[in-house]
């Protein structure tokens, strides 16, 4: 059945890699063979390809949990049961460098999408096997990574953003994004195996808008972090099949 937002009616893969930015699919494609673009509607751009003999879908989700949940639900409707988010985040701790990877062990559900799905007491956590495979790959490659809780928020521009960041930093939260909590919550409810890999693009205490601008221009450290999260995600997906 045709899915109304991602505009697909069938896929030939059970696993998917989920970036936010549609342009990131171009970088994912360089790690795949037999690449075919499938659809591009609104923020949802989708391609398929092969990674070491494994068919894989890449689908962009846009910004925020609402659009991410649409992609997750519609891919699941087509038989996808394993998904890894590759995204960017801002660090909430000193010592997390630009391009460092953060593997989310859980997410603070401080956004609206996960709350619409489940009582706030329901935890947002990844599939442990996928998380273990992400860690294993990073260690094999000797890449810098961090594991811990991330904060999924609703907006970059609230008036109390600085105070919110300081509070979550005091709690030991590693970084902030907008989609991980929704991914984990929807994934658990729909019996989808999920993980979230975040590439740090903002040093703690620095201005988000300036850092994201540098990231879009292809700053070396964050560009390398993006490459590493793509490779890590594909390897993890391959190893759980």
C-alpha cells in the first residue's frame, strides 16, 4: 500500500538508516552499491542500496520528532523492523569534541511526539544489541565515542534554552537533539529495533547557529564525524541481521 508521506508502496529491505537532512543521503550513497533513488516528497527522500550484500534503505526524516515518527511508522508499514538514526547534536558536557560520536543509551522525552504516543513514565531506550554493535565498531576503528543519555527537545529557540542546557548538563546528559526520544518510543511500541548515533557539531557553551553553519559548510571534524556515524550504522545493521 502506498505510504502517503514517504511515497513508497514497497521496499526490499528490513533495515533502514535515518538521517534528518535529505542531503545526507548523498554521503550515505557513497558507502553503498547498486544505489537507486526511490522517492522524494517534502522532507522524506529515500534511496536503496546494498552494503556488503545486505539491502538497506536510507530515508531522511526532516527536523523534529513529528516528521521522524511519520517516516518510522510508514517504513514499518512496509516491513522495515530495524532502524538507526544518524544525526547531529550539540554537546552538553565539556570534553566532547567536534565530530565525536555519541551513542544514546536513553533519551529525555522533552518533546511532544513521544508524549503523544505514551505516558511520560515510559522509557525511551534503544535496542541493546544495536547499541553494542555501534560500540564494537567504534572501538574496532579506534574512533572517539561517548555513551549516555541524550536530551530530545522541541525547539532551538525557546527563551530559556541556556538555562535548560545548564540543567541537563548538571544531570550528566551528554548532548541535545530533537528526534532520538521519538525514535526510541515509537520503536518500542511498534517492536522496531532502534539505535541513535549522534555526531557532535556544537561544543558545549558555544552558539548553536554558528556551529551548524560551519557544519553545513563542511568543516573537517564534523564532516569526518558524519562519515564515521554512517559507517558505524551500516556495520551495526549488517551485524544484527
